[in-house]
């Protein structure tokens, strides 16, 4: 651990030790949260989300020691009629297909019908969906009726910005266009999961007409150097903030010692920590881009391994392969591509869960570039091994199926050790001496 982290940990421990016993006994966390944690969170909101915290309503900040999903569930519950489960005209919960997979399952508990807009966050794609899937006649025919129809049919639009998993912060122009479409059609509630906020980001809530309809959810787990579980939510809408706080209920309680520690941790994490991280990730993205370009050249490919969309922040990204390779091997989606890369290249990636994927377009898998440089270089090299098999038309169906997964399942719990051992053995056998 770096010396700076050790100093930070000591500062947090000191703040916790200095908490007077009588205060720890008498205070139930609320006072210290208001005095220490909320101001620290406001500092994060200003630095990582571009929010002018001078105008932030502190009473509308919800603090929760736990997962952001709890706030998300509570928020969506406030928008749902208790009879929605039995309704034939349930409202829609809209998300984009390139969003984090968890967003695509929220409709189950929210008692809404899922609606997926293809691709990553895009104002034109959203407007096209509203015009073709929601409105019974064009907006221009009767704007007032169109807005009323949107209010009747849509429960919420759920976004994760900066975008996970593609690792992209939309430009100011893209964000402004998105806010304009939301305002034009009067989408009643926009839930912005901004957990991956970075210094270059400006929150959706800062754009015109977003304050009253937008609820932002964030936390410290992705941007604080020491493990924490502080989630927070905010809106300028007083009534909505009150409803969510009531729905979360006792979960908002943070004990005094934890409040003192969290306040110290957030306040004393140097602002340069976030900028330095982004600088490191920028260098790593450039290194991976160069490695992919060299690999494609070595394999004689004009179209080969590349970013699905060019990432511009953080440690996330999606690398993709073109249909000219995947279709040769019968690979139809991200899950199959991830399995192919693992079994024939020996590299582990994560499917992106694009539920409306078009097989005529590149297929991507999620990667994390926070790994050491030599590990990233080796990962690209191993993907290249799998790509050679694709060039030779090695079919996915010949390495797919339950046989490999279930081999030796009785030897250990869930068969995980046996599966990994079998997969590694299969990789060695498949490569033999002909692949390095």
C-alpha cells in the first residue's frame, strides 16, 4: 500500500478514536452525518459531478451505508402503483441496451415493463424510440397530447453516466441533446446512476429542466482509495426526495463512529487522487489501443480487434470483433464470444449483455484496464490466439456446451475448481505446440 493510503487510513482511525464517548452514546448518527458526511459528499458532487453545491439542498441528500441498488429500488418503488403487478397497462422502464446489465432487471421489482433502446446513450435513439414505440401520432401533430401520452406510458428513464461498460463520458453537446429530448417529451422521472463519476464529468441534473425530474445516485465505492460502502442520492425535487427517504427508512442510519470515519475519509482523500487515476487510465487505454492495432497488423486484418466505442474515462471498456470473424465461427452474441476467448485464447472477459444485439455488427466483451501493463499486453496477445482460430473457422459449437462446464462437478462445490482445471487443460490441448 502506498504511504499516502496509510496516512489516509491513520487519519480516518484518528477521527474515529477522537469521537467522545458521550457523543457516541447520545448521537444516533444524524447529527454527525449532517456535520461531517454531507459536506464531504457535497465536495465529491462538486468535484466529480460538476454540481454547484452552493445551491444544493442538504436535506435532499440521502445517505446510505450500503449498495446504491437499495436507493435505486426505493426510488422506483415510489413511482409504482401497488396494483401495477396486475395491470394490463403498466408503465415502461426505459434503459439503453449498452447499459450495465443490472439496469435491465430493475423492472421486475418496480412492476414496470422493460423497454430497451438499442446502443449506448444517444438523444436521437431515445427520440426515435418515443416517436415509434410510445406515441400514437407524431409529436408535431399535437405536442401537448404527446407529452401527456409519455407521462401516461413511461414510468422512468434509467441511465448510467458515465457509461458502464463502454467507459464513455458523453460530450457536453451529447448531454445537452439528451436533456433536451427528455424535456421536450416530458419524461416524468430520470434516474441517473453516476457511480463512475470523474473530474471531467458534468451531472445530468445540472442541465436545463433536469433538477425537478432527475434523481442522481452515486457513491464512494468506485472512486475512494479505501474500501467503503457509502451510497448517496440527490434531487432538487423536495417531494421526491422525501418519498425516497421514507422508502429507504431505517437503512439511512449511519452510526456515529462510522459517520466520523466516512467524513474524514472523503474529506481528506486528495483531489489529485482522482486526476492521477484518470491520467493512468488514459495511458493504459493508449497502450491497449496500440497493442490491438499491432495485433491486427500481424494477423493481416483491416478489421480486427478494436474498441466497440472509444472509451474516454476510467478503467472500463468494451473491445469488439467484427462480423467478418465472428460469423465465420457461428458466434452470435457477447456471451458466446467471451466463452470462445476463454476456451481457445485463455483470456477472461465479461459479456456485456447487449440484449438487442444485431449479429451483422461487431460483438463486444467487457474488459478492465486497471490491471498491470504486462497483464494487459498478454491479454491482447491471447485474444490474438483465439482470433487465429476464427480465421481458421474453428466453430463455436465445437467448444460450447455443458460437457466442459460439468466435468468433475462432484469433485468440489459447484464444480468451479474442476471447471477451471478442465478449461485450462482444454486450452493447452487445443493449442498444443502450434500456438505460443
